[in-house]
């Protein structure tokens, strides 16, 4: 990924390009909750930080539903906020 902005929102097509899968598969991932997305009107956007977590093999967490993301969301050793 070329952008280093953790607040960046990617379209499903952009997320699919990064994952090297189809846009429909990204849609399936977002519908199933395995990849967090944000709805803005009719658009479904994927936060860059959520895509990076998915690539690392980390499951979607409660903090993925928090927008905008906080710096602690990007730390691999940050404790889970879900209790």
C-alpha cells in the first residue's frame, strides 16, 4: 500500500486490488464481517487500517467499528477494548 494515512478509506475496487481478489469477494468479506467497512451514502468504503489487519490475519474487532480510528488501534500489542 502506498498511502501511509491510517484514516484513508478505500473503495471496494481499491481494496480488491490490494488483496488481488475480485470486488465481489471484498463485498462478501464486508457483508460477513470479516473485513470492516464504512457506509457513506451508497458507497461502501474499507478503512486502510482494517485492510491491513485483515492482511496480517487478524480478525475484525470491536475497535474496527470505531471511526475515526485511534492511534492505539494500530499497535500490534494494544489490548483489546472488548471486555
